[in-house]
C-alpha cells in the first residue's frame, strides 16, 4: 500500500470539492443571497486539501489494488464530510443531518432530512443538485481525466469505482473513456434542461432537475417533488430521461457512434426494457381497477416505475395511496435497479440477468445430469469467477439490508419502514414505503440510524465490496 499517495489524492479531491463550491456561491450572489456559507465551506475544503497535498512527500507514484479501494472509499467519505459544510454554515441542518444530506447527494440516493425546499436559498438547492450530478458519474471517475497531469495511472481507481461484473471501456485509454463519458453525460443533461424549459419550467428548476435526473438522484427544488409542477409534459420528459440515465452509458456512446444495431442486440438492454414494460403494465392495470382515468394511470405508472427502477426517486403522486400490490412491484424494482454502467443503484440488471441464467443452467443440470450447460452473455460463456462474484455480491448486499432493517426495528419502527428504508438506502433510491414514503423524509430517525443509513448509501454507491474490503482486518496487514 502507498499511504502517502493515497492522502495526496484525497487532498486533491478535497481541493476539487472546494472548487465545486464556488458554483453555489455564484448562484447565491446572482440571487442576492448570503454568500458566507459557501465562502467558508470552500475555504475550509481548499485548506484541508492543500494541507494534505503539501504535507505528503510522495516518492512512489504507483497505485496498487489496495490503494485504489482506499482512495475511492476515503475519497467519498471525505468529500461527503466537507460537502456537508454549506448546510451547516447556512443553519439549515446540524452536523449529523448535514452529513446525511451530503452523503445522500454524492451517492445519488435522494433521501432527505430537509423540509421547506420551496423557500430554501437557491444556492443550497443548486448545491444539493450539483452534488448528485457529480456523484452520478463518480467524482473519482471525474479525476481520472486529471490523473495523467499528476503522473498517476487511473486503472486501479476505475476498478474500485466501477466494480460491476463486466466492464466495457469505450476507448483503449482509460482517460479517453472518462472524457467521453463526461461529454455524453453533460450533453444529455443539457438536452433535458432545454426540453424542460420549453415545457414551462424556470431555467433554475430545469437545471436542477436535469442534473438530478441524469444522476438518477432525485433531489428536487420542491417538497412535493415533480408533482408540484402539475405538468404531464414535464413528467413525460423526466420519465424518458430517467430511463436513459438508467441505461449503460457505453450504449449511448455506441448510438452516437452510429453503432445502433449493436445496441439493439444487447441482452441486458432488452431485459431492462422488458422489466420496465411489464412493471408499467401491471401497475397501470391495478390503477385502472381503482377507477383511475386510463391516461393518468399510465402516466403515473410509467413515471413511478422509471423513477424506482432507475433509482432516481422522483415522485409525481403519492404512491403510498396505491393498492398494496403496486408496493410489492416497486420494492422489487427498488432491489433490481438500472443497468450496469449507468448512474443507477440497486443490484443492476446485468447481475440479475446472469443470476437468472445461472439458475436456469443449474436447474437444467438437475434434470439432465449429463448435459453440459454454461451461462452465456453476448454469445460467449461467462467465466465461473464472474458468476461467483455475483453470488458473493448478492449475499453481502442482502445481508447488509437485513442487518440494517433489524437495527432500525430496535428503535421501534415497523418492519415495513425498516425494510424499505434499508433497501432504499442501499439501492440509492430515495423514497420507500411506510414512514419513509413518497412525501415523507428521514428527519424522524435518531442520529445512530441516520449514520447507519449513510453507511448503507455509501456501500450501495460503491457496490458493497469497495467499502467492506477496507473494513476487513486483512486489508491493513502487510
């Protein structure tokens, strides 16, 4: 391990966090709001980052596997800790609540402890949205494009930041991959912003909601989320872009590169779209049974299915008032999440698809012991090591969810609230069922539960193992 280099890179991340806080400062000045919270926060982030950079005399510039895990985990925690300062200095939240809100932002979860968003300063609202936009593609991935300037390779960081079962780089060089991903990310965000303005939103609301849509984060500028705008056009635009954000960004690159036929043949994409279509149809039919108008039922069903499966967490209506069957559908979608290589959380479609194919192959071998059956993806057999890592991930994922739910019940919460709170935090979704439902928030949780939820959000964003591995004693042994 290379601790000096690890501290050096975390220092640069804190410096970048201070630089990012200039954006809400400029917004605050533009709207005539107090700039002091952002000045103080940016200054502290700069000073802390500079202190780490200047105090570490790095001699070895190689990033080893352990360094990759440590830099990513420590980087997310440090950035979240300093990213919470604007909330504290603005007086809208105490340290625990501010840290929860910051972690929820950077991990693109969207769970909140804040109320009164409709009257909150524009600078803070922009900062909430901006943290999600940065976290969506990954603040570590953002720095990969800058690492060559420091003479540092980025592959170990990429492996820790994007630990999915199958990685698909766009370009041979990692730095080119990072730059292309960010160009696509920025371009699609700008496209949604333009459409939302044309649909009637103010430029500020359009910018904030475009950032949190593409990040699949779900922070809104309104307490009533998207339902506050009462606009079918806005809901349909956001529905489409939530689905786009829930898809693998490598597929977006292929479409732009004129390789659309490859995209149509992608098995994970077909699986994702089938799940969306089936879930939307089921929820629509249930809502029609409640004598809801067909057009309204389909719009709300499509919006909420897209919101939950992409783990965005926007709300267009109070789905807690829907029949219980729809809650089951939404909880399943909450666990599944979007596609690998997207900004979504959850277990990801590729893991679910390969897990189902592995189950089918195993079941087939039970019926026909002499048959040779392998799990295939993209026309090729999937390595047993990949399948083993998927089962290990699912085991760890649901053990954390079950343990967290059990801990929450110790504070007197009902099982429905406990289970949905742990799943929505670990899946980086935002809203849940029960006391963390569509128009509820997490402010009623005691401080220990909020910190537990913050841990779950970080574990979910880093796909469990990146955070768990640094907590194991063996990680710190030479």
